[in-house]
């Protein structure tokens, strides 16, 4: 099954990404996160209910240094708007 939803990146760690979602996502699922002009593939390692939605952790299948650079670029672009 393929589904799509908006996810907000809340943090980048040495292990992957933290994201905030409106709907839960299955632990173990392989997901693609699009940020800036890039896509990151990872696996869901946890998903928990929070007051304002769901928090999920993704183990990336790429270098997190790349994710950090792209996240900084996305924030820079957003600040200019």
C-alpha cells in the first residue's frame, strides 16, 4: 500500500530524522521524505501519539550529513519567503 502525507522534519540526528505527522505510520515501513530538492529513504523505527499528532523516527538509508545540509538549505529558503 502506498500513501502520502505531509510530514514536518523536527530534527536530524546521527541516526536519522524525526518527523511530525497527522496520521500514524507503521513501524518497519520504508518511507521517502522529500525535502528541498532531494529525497531521503528510510525505515520507520517508532511512531507515537502526541497531543498534536504523531511523532515518528526514521533511520535513513543515506548519510545524515547530506540530510543536515539539505535541511539547513530548506530553512534558509523558508526564511527568505
